[in-house]
C-alpha cells in the first residue's frame, strides 16, 4: 500500500487566513509532521497523530514524513505561511531527491498559503506594490558573503526587500549588519516595516525610517520589509500611516 | 456618514484558495469595484452592486471606489491573487495620496490572498524554496531599460525570478527579450515554469529548459518562474517532475 503526502501552508497564524483547501487537507490527514507551535494551531482530533519536531530539523522531519507515507499513511507536513517560501516544500523535495527510489512514486501535493510578507504588507498598505524580493537572512544554509552581495544587488536594483528569518539566538548580529549595508545603498528615510504575528493577539507592528531601524525590533518570527527609494508614507489623522510602493517608476 | 473600503485578494482563482476572511468581507460588501472577470467569480447577491472596469483603469477605478466609500458605502475593491502584488492596493494608496484630504480619513483595510507565484510554485514543487524576486514585465509604468537592468541584477545575484504581466497584445516582444537576457546570465538548462489558471479547469502548466522557453507559452494571465542555477528537477515515474530550489547554496 502506498500513502500520500500533502504539504500545507496554514497562513500567517490567524485561522481566518487559512484557505478552505488547507483546512480540508488537515481534516483528511492521519499523521502530522511539523514544528510543534504550528501543529498546536491545528486543533487536531484524537485520532489524528501529532509528530512534532524542532524548527531546525527540517530534513529529518521530511524524511520521517516520507517514510510514514511510504508505509501507507496519509501524511500532512505543516508549515506556517506558505510551504514553498523558506519552508517545508523544498526540504521534502530535497529528501526525495536524495532518498530511496520508492519515495519518487509517492503522491506529493503542495497546497499554497498566505506567506508572512503578504500579511505584513497588507497590514502596512502596499509596500510590495512594485518589484520586490524575498531573502532569508539565515546563514545556516548559505555563506554570509552571498547574503551581503544579494542585499547590495537588490537594493541597488530598486527592489523592495522582504527579509525572512531575520534574527535568532544563534544569529544575533546579521540583521544589524544587513541594515548597515542597506543604509549604504538607500536613503536613511526609506521606510522599514517590522511585522510579527500580524492578525493575531500578540501582533507586533512598527514602521520606522531605515536610519533608525534597530534589530531589537525583530525576533525570529518577524518579517522585515525594507522599502525602495520610491516607497512612500501617507500620514492619516488618528490612524496608522499607509506605506506603499508606487506601481510606476521613472515614467 | 463615512464608509469604509476593503481591498481583497481572492487568490489564484480556485474558490477553495480564497481565505474565509476574504469571503466574509465579500459577504459584507455593498459595492464591488474590480476588473470584470474577477467580479464574475464572486457570486454576488442581487443587493450587492457590481462596478466593473477594464484592467488598465486601475487609478480611475481606485478613485471611483474611494469616492463611493466617502459617500458612506461599504466598498470592496477586488483583486485576483493578493491585492498587494502588482494589484489594487498600491493603486488605492496612490489615489489617496493624490486625492482629497477626506480620503485620508476613510477606514482602509487590505486583506491578503494567495498570489499567483505561490500557486504556480506549489503546482511545480518548491521552485521558490530559496531567495527569489517578483518582477512585473510591464513597461507601461516603468522604462524597459530598468526592467532589463533588474533582470540582469537578480539573475546574476542567484535569485529565482517570478515574472508577472509577462505579455499582452500591447506588449508582444518583452518576454522573448527577457528570456534572451536571462540566457546570458543563466545555464540554458535552468528550469522555466509557465503556470496559468492553476487549480482551475482551464489550467495551463509546463516546465521547459530556459534554452527552449518560448514566449508563446504565456498569455497575460500566466506567471512565469525562472529558476536559479541551483534549481533542480526530480523526474518521477508516471507523474510530473518536481521542480525545486534547494534551501542551501555554497555550503
């Protein structure tokens, strides 16, 4: 018997932002593999099995999930946000490529979700309204020099930048260094948005100029969006400002 | 009396990928402004008013929506995908910034959705599993020279590239030129994904090497994802291959 494996993205955290397609896949799953806090959000039934793991064990988690599916289980691999953006879909693919031939015969489905930068951008206005990029600031899986080179290239090219994995206990200085590099390429007035747990009760949200951006405003669950030189702030009486990147530039 | 304005993203087109939050906002809306085909998907009630417009009339549509809200209506501005990604949220912000002071007092809410590149990526595997960018290929609102410069910069920096608005009747040659530029910076074997209407009955989906990528595989509703030099293809017996970008590089 051959099982199947579904990789789902539950969205930014507010259950009202989880798609019906993902909810249905969760209802149909038997075994759930994921970072423990993501599994905690699912309200699983007693007959559904939780297989939590630490957030730095992505490949071993992917292998365990594929192994369970190859034994006939209906397996659900759970990511927050979208599973294809710095999350479990790439880890599962990597495990399949380097794993036993039988894993290539499994039915694999990836169900998209609302990734963090989209939720943070919506909270702010429309900072991703023009060309933009998403860069993981984690140097666990790529050299820091490459990250620096990419930050310079995209800032000079005029792209808005969404930073994922901006900081952690094991990576305490990288975000401050990134801000320093970006200050060399962008005006100090460029809006920087810190968004964490947007739409949840523990939301943290702030907009500051790049010249004052402090890495202590972020934790590992924060998405940081740095505008381009075109990104604008609209002040509004009694309300948060709107931050947006105009659709056009140079015309 | 002051109304309110909600800007929603309905996702890639499959209603199962529209978030409950967006469905609720649509159910609560009185007047709906958007590109006609997007409004057609909403199944509005007879008491809800459709205000369709052409897809090149974003700013006048935004102004009409803001005007209706300022007269007290509960207005819903509708985008496909996510409203913050090359869609209506930036147009509404732009209209507010250049419009009457009263528009700054309106309650504006942006509700995120699953943007096209996430749905296309999920269909393919995990091509956005590493650093990536989203670039609109439309030179209606920025000079073509700037687009060329950005394509070169991001390809050389090793980012996966999602192209929005790749082609239209008024812009017939830009996508072929983009492929030509990218062939100078990337291996001809780099996977290129064409995804249109993913998850809908009229889905078109194809993966080809960059050396063979043909702009005729795209129309204006297609999202084109071009891998980086690291992006890989896993062949599978009797199934579509998996395309993914490894989480790590150079380590």
